[in-house]
């Protein structure tokens, strides 16, 4: 099993438990079992798309990537996607699955197998006369979904899927991702320093590695120590923890209200919609920069963070 894991996921760093589970599914698939319908669940940037692409290559099937926000109706999903692939080998990857409409989720629920089923037939018809049974033959096809908002999905559909949740990346894994995209090893002091400027996920670490490589090329640097790393993140305009401009703005607004600020007052100042505001606050909370107890308050760590920006 260990060799299978290392060979299958040689391009993927971290997520050891997830790799073990998926390697089991892959091994069973190569011995004649159907690959289950999987929902990959994580915060943004964890590597869900990378895992799906690796798996599609291993399964040896064409990969069809579908952004759920573009699928508005069951008719669109059936006529533009599923009918085209009837009777053919294919891996469907439905990203941002929480953006699916309720009718589409209900349709997918009817198409996902239960127990030991290997095939599901769904009767379908629409106003344009496109009708007749649709066969979902899971010896030929595989369905992966991915989401950052599992709680917003249709619960019966989530319960029908095999839900796999990503672990948080640790400092060593983030440093390895930075190194891979940089193209040469970091000194140990830089390995300690640079992951602090990632958002704790693979995507941000990969971007930092690429940007650091460009910085090194421009400045003829072949070895990155902590001093070069500090200069690079400053010139790249990166903030500790990988805060973006909206998060930094929100933190400063909250810090300007020593007695706290209500969500209504905060939204009036940030001009963010409810979902964006929730994401911003979630990231600030995760890094212990604010408290939310009815009102929003900056923590001591958040205050120190703001003070450090003034130096």
C-alpha cells in the first residue's frame, strides 16, 4: 500500500490519511471494484483539484471538469454533459458543489449509487422533448465533487457521497511546497520563516514559491536565507499569515473600535456581502486576530499584528 501511495501521489505533498483512503479505492478499482462517488471537502486552496486530476490519470479516464456555478438547471447538466458521455469512460469533477441548485442536487442524488450498486438508471424528460432513460454505469464513469461549504449542500446528497476532508498543512509541508515551486532547497531558517506568509494551504505556498523563484532570478540569488526571505516577502507585498487586502482592512477597522463593532456597522465600512464578510472573519478568527461574541473585537495578537505593520 505504501508504494502505491507514493507512486500515485508523487506530485502531491501532505494529506497522508486522505492518500491512504484514495489509494485503497484505486487498488480496489484496478481489481474490478467500482470507484465510489467522492466529495472532497476543505478550505479553499487545499488541493482538491490537484487530487482529482491525479486520480483521473490513475483511473485512465478522460477528465471532464464542471464548475457548479455554471450549471443552472438539470436540463443543462443532462443535455450538455451527461448525454454526451453515455456509454463512454469518463471522470466527472464537479467543483464548487455547494453552488449547485436544489433541483440539480436532487437529480444527482437519484444518480448516485447506494450500497453495492454499479449502475443507476434515471428516467428524464424536459419540455424540449429530450426524454428517455439515462444510465449511469459506474464501471465506466466516476463522479468526484469538491466543496469549501459542505454545510450548504443538500444533506441527503452529502450523505450518499463518500466525504473525504482535508487536513491542515503543517509548516514542514508548506515549506516543501514552496521549495518545489522555487526549484531549489531553502535554508532551514527560511523554512521556518516563509510558511508564516502562506494562508496555511497548498495554493498559497505554491504561489509564494513561484514568486520567490522570480525574485531570485531577477536578483541573481541562488540561496535563500531568512534575510533574503524577509526582503522578498516585503517586496512582494505579502503580509504575515497571508492576509489579503480585505482581511487587513477588516482587521484595521475592528482595531479602530476598542469597545468592539457590530456586524452591521462592520459591513457598512467594508462593503462586503454576507458570504465575503463571513469568509474574512473566519480567516481572522482562525489566526486568533479577532474575537466574535456578538460584537467583533480585536485580540491582543491582532493588536500586535497591527502595531507590527507600523514599524
